[in-house]
C-alpha cells in the first residue's frame, strides 16, 4: 500500500515567501520542490494524518502534493484546510480551501466541496476526514497556513 501523508503548519514572517517557507518548514516539506496535482486519491493509497512529514528523501527533489494554503498580511487571520474520503471501490477524493477567514468557514468549505465532488462520481464513499489550521496575522507581518497531502517519497527532478 502506498502512503499519502497529511501534514500542516502555520508561521509568521516579514514577507509572504518567508512566512510560507516557514509554514512548510513546520510541516517538514520545505526542502522539496512541490508539484501540485488535482484531488483524486489513487486506489492503492492509504491516507494518514501525521502533522509533520518524516524524511522523504534528499533536499531539492520533487514532491507530489495536494495543497491548501493561505497567506495574509496582518492584521487578519490565515486558514487552510483539506478534507478527504476514500471509497469502497478504491479511489477517493481530496478537497482543499484556504483564505483570510476562520476555522469554521474553511471546514465548511472543504466538507461542502468534498460532498459536491462525491456526487459527481459513481463511487460509494466511506468515512470523511479533515484537517484545518488557522493563525493570526499581526500588523506589519505576514502569516501563512498550509495543509498538504504528500504522495509517497520524493523523487529526482532529473
């Protein structure tokens, strides 16, 4: 079985990129080149919510992800969330959202999006899971929130 790990982080920094990089560091995926994909879980995958990623390979390699993210200039709040559901047939779905809003709004968006995506497919879905993170953005600073589904280990760009 292949593993998809759900990881998350929040961080503050003096620039948008600094806060985003620090949020990725909190999730332990900051040393990889992230390659986003759409939101279908392969049939041979198991999804685990782990918080921060283990060592996934050498720095600089490619890492396939589904990513929810938000970066906010303070004052404000950055929130990101990811919902997922496997199906009895094997494949499943992710749904992601992020913005300058609170936890409940993001939770509602990811669960509603996931439900809508489920209606588009002729699969019997099992349990639904979600992870949402939020953090305040102080005046004069940037805050980022990220939740990522990380597909397996990294691989070489070459």
